[in-house]
């Protein structure tokens, strides 16, 4: 019974922290004009990432060679996770376009 009460309190605390985090995001985004989120990726960044991937560079090497050209993170390198997401989205879009164009 003690463990059940402690588990319930832990769940309530987790929900409280989640709600407070969401409120913080909303208050930072709306009135103050701050953006919370990842790097701004554009076509030039994607093209360079695709070219480097074609040359068999690792994900970390690709991220280290790319430079963000605009936005709050201008002049910084994207994270490997951002590069992975960008390449994965590109591959998924191409797979969908290719499968849609194949008759059958």
C-alpha cells in the first residue's frame, strides 16, 4: 500500500513538471518572441549534406562540416541529430515520390 501511494505521488509530480514545462515554452514563444527549437535547415544545407553522405563521410563529420546560414543559430554547426533528421526526411520524401510515380 505504501508503494501504491508513492507511485501515485510520483505520477502527479511528473504531470506537474510536464505542465510547468509546457507553460514555460508557451510564455517564452508568444510574448517575448523567442523561438524554441532546432536549427533552420534549407536546401543548400541539405544539398551539402547529401553530397558529403555520397562521399561516405560519417554523420559526425557531416555535422562538423556544415554551417547554419540563417536564424538564431547562424554560423554554428548543426547537431548530428539534426543532420540525421534532415537526411531521413529527404529519403522518406523521395521514397514516397518514387513509389507514387511507379505504375502498378
